[in-house]
C-alpha cells in the first residue's frame, strides 16, 4: 500500500495490546485459551443465527453464512483442543463465565440481541465489524502466544478467515451506503 499505515483510510484498532487479552488474563494455558475462544465463537454464532432469522434475501444469506463460518471455527477449535488436551470432548466454558453466553468484546448475547432489535441493517453490520475485528485480533495474539507450530498455523488460518469476514462485512456495508 503506497504511503504505508499513514495512508490507511479504514478501520483501525485502538488501545493497548493487553486490552484485547482481558478475557485471557485468567487463563492458565492453551486449553483454557482455546475453550474461551470456543465459547466466544458460540456466542457470535448464536447472535448471527438470531439476526439471520429476522432477515430476508441477501441479508439472510449473509448472516447465515456467518453462522456457518462460526460453526467451522468451532470445529477447528475442537481439533486444536483435542491436540492440546488429548481429549475428544467439546471444550467447556472457562470458569467464571457462568451460564451467560458472551460475544467477542465481552458483551452478553442477551444485551446484544436487545440492542439489535429494530436497528437498521447498517448499525448491525457495524456491530458485526467490531465483533469480527475483535476475533481477528484475538486469533493473531493467540497465534503468537501458543507454543506448537501446528496450533500457530491454525490460529493464523482462523485470523485469515476473520479478515475475510471483515472484508465481506465492510463490503456489504459499503454497498448499503452506496460506496461499492
């Protein structure tokens, strides 16, 4: 990109590097990090599924594609968890999360769904962009933090998929605003 980061005219992350790891500060190892990621992916999946149920046409297809993508991410995390723990079971939510399902960024799913009720598509897409950016950031950081090379590659792959979700979501938002 000509001009480097100074020429960038898109979304950027803000805040300290450690801020994106807030959820992870209590995790004692790779298995807990993976379990937390699994729980957050499930939160995003459930959110997108509910949004898709209330959508139609292109909106339904888009949000349904995100539901399927979150399911694939969970499958990938199950694989990493099995390799890390030696257990074939689904990762349990980390201690302290309780029965509440959270989205990326720490928002309880019930709060997010209440907020989304009646919102225009553009605002929901902007919210989805924030969640996907958080996911991208998390997987980049986890890829750097996890020990074995196979798991690093899996987290790099998940990060690339999150980048694709961001690209697709911002493209849809641009079309909605007549920019694409």
